[in-house]
């Protein structure tokens, strides 16, 4: 198998901003131990915030919290894009996680900096205060993406208010924290793990809100195409296949084809634009996959009995199932396979009592 290269995760970039003489002294020390880049900011604080906002993953601000709030307010977008913001006094007594506590990592960084200063981390996110699961971090650790931000936010609010949530899944359930419990059925769920775009509406939707849908990284697309097929034609075929079968684009995690297509410009361009890894398999590997459709035309052209279906299954790994048999378009063939375990290997339970709903 030949696979597209993946980019290693880059180190977190941290900047320290300081105003007073005492803050500059502490900032210079922390810059060496965190480690971080250090910026004395007296007389140019606004310019520094503007210049550094999109260049760093975290900003540690040694100054009054009011000053920080006034300067960052015009720059803020949302918790998925804003950097982590910490505020601490120049003696390092209190380290406040001010912004992007979970997804941005401000809470973890506040604890680290407090330990270095001998101070106290100040964390105010409700889940941490109440010793509840940080739902956004838990989902991120499993590769789950919320289909709708508003419904996911409501679910996080219900967790804080009720102390627990009910979860139902179309796929095997990962190990669950104690405050996220298996639901008796989808109608009882606050959260629903599914590769479907939408689920059937509840009959009692006015009494209990629809569950927040979490899309797992579960689907692999096998793609066959004629020589010279454009990325636009491939994109259209993929989009139509997913739409016809109510499958979420967020759940697509890999693409696959035969190694004869390793230089196919349209396919490579589509994969790059979709930011998806692309696996290539030999005809020998494809021919070892059982229970797939045979195509005489494909066999004459490639030596493989099929491309889209076996490539999708191979990319999806052991015990994968063919969710969508190959669908033919003018110059493209698409098939969809679903992984048996769509979560990181680290989440695999040691025993076999994972619930398969």
C-alpha cells in the first residue's frame, strides 16, 4: 500500500506579554521554563495583541485582567480559533485561564504556569469546577465532530445542569466517563454518535430537544476514475453519493484507490483540497478482498476485479463493512466503507464488552 504523507503535529507556540518592570522580570524567567517567546509591551500593547493573535496558540499576559479583556475583545471569534489566553499578576500568585480553556488548552497551561510560579491556577469552566467531563475535549479525543454548534452547546449546558448525559450510537460505543451513560434508545439520548447527516425527529421534540449529533471519523471512500478525470467531477460524484445516502462529510476520514492512479492529477487534487489522506492499493491486494462486485471492464484495464469497493474496505481496516456498494457516474465510481472501530486505538477497551448498538 502507498499512502499520502501526513504532517506531524507542530509544537504549541506560546508568547508571553508583560508591561511593568516586575512583569518583565517574571516574563523573562517564564520564557525560558515554559518555554515561550517573550515580548515586553509597554507603550505598544494593542499592536502586540493584534500582531500576535493569529500567530500563536497561547498568549500569557502578565498584567491586570481588565487591560487584557479590553484589548482582546475586538479580536475574539470563537473557541475553535481564538488562542488560549492566560492572565497572571507579576508575582505569579494567581494564574487565570481567561479564554479557550478547553479546546485552546488554557486550563492545562494555567496549571503548568502556576506550578512553575508556585501560584494558584484559577479555572472557572463549569465542568472543571463540578468535576464533570469536559465534553468538547472528550469528543476531540475520540475524533468526534459536532454536527451543529448550537445543539452541542445546549448538550454541554444540560451536562452542567443535570450532572449526566445519555448517549446512543449507531456504532460501537467507546469507553464512557461516569457522567456520560448509554441511553436505552435514540429517543432517550442527549448525544448521538452517527455518520448520518440527520436522524429521525423525535415525536416528543417539544418536550425533549433533539440530540446533539456527533460525527465519528468512520467512513472511507473508495474511488475509481477514468484517466484525466477532473477534481470537480470527482467532487461532484462524492458529494452526490454522500447526499443520497444521508452520510456526513465530517465522518469521511480517508480516500482510497488502485496504485495505477497514484499519478492521477484530478484525484490527487481532490484529496488535497478535501484535506484527506489518500491510500493506494495494488491489484493483488484489491483482489484478495472478498464479497465485492466483479467488473470485467475494470479487470481488463487494471488487473483488479474491482477498485472502489475493495479499496474502501482495505482503507477502513479489519472487520470493516461495505456501507454503500459502488455507484457509477460518467467517469467516476464511488463506494463507502465503515470502520469497525472509528476511534483512536488508545480508546480501545481491554475487554470485549464494548456496546455495539
